[in-house]
C-alpha cells in the first residue's frame, strides 16, 4: 500500500490556502517564518529540511512528512541522507518512529523520482 504523497501535499496546500484567505495575517506570518527558518545559513537548507523531516516523524505528522520530504528532495537530499535521518529517528523514537520513518522514506522516494 502506497500513499500518494504528491496528492497529499496538493490537498493540504489547498486547505491551508483556504485558511489563509480567512486569516491572512496568520498565514502570511507563518509563511515568513518558514522562509526565514529554511534558508541557507550556517546550516544548509537541505540539512534544515532533513531536520524538519525528522521532527515530522517524531511528532507523527503525515502532512509535515509530505511537505518536508518534498522540500528535502528539491533541496538535493539523497536517499542515503534520508535513510540516515530516519535511522536517528528510530534511535530516538523507537517503534512509532519506525512506522513514520518508513512513511518519510516512501514520501521522499515519491518526490525524488519526479526530480
């Protein structure tokens, strides 16, 4: 069973845009925070996306996994980097991280194959 991760990001983006129309100040603030937090700095944007993917696994957020797997692929992360990121998740989070980490790898593969 494979989840359609690109479709997940499309559906969530549409929902978030609907929210943004209803509360534009909050949506704009979140977007600015996201842009500032994810840009290259002392830590590369790619590594920040891998951290965000790990946090998505840790907090068991499928939407976070979808968005950050996509962003990691776009930032040039390799499958091996995602595997090692998920490995740290397993070390820190046990069984639940194994489940969500496996989903993160599947999501990354779905986006990396389209790059």
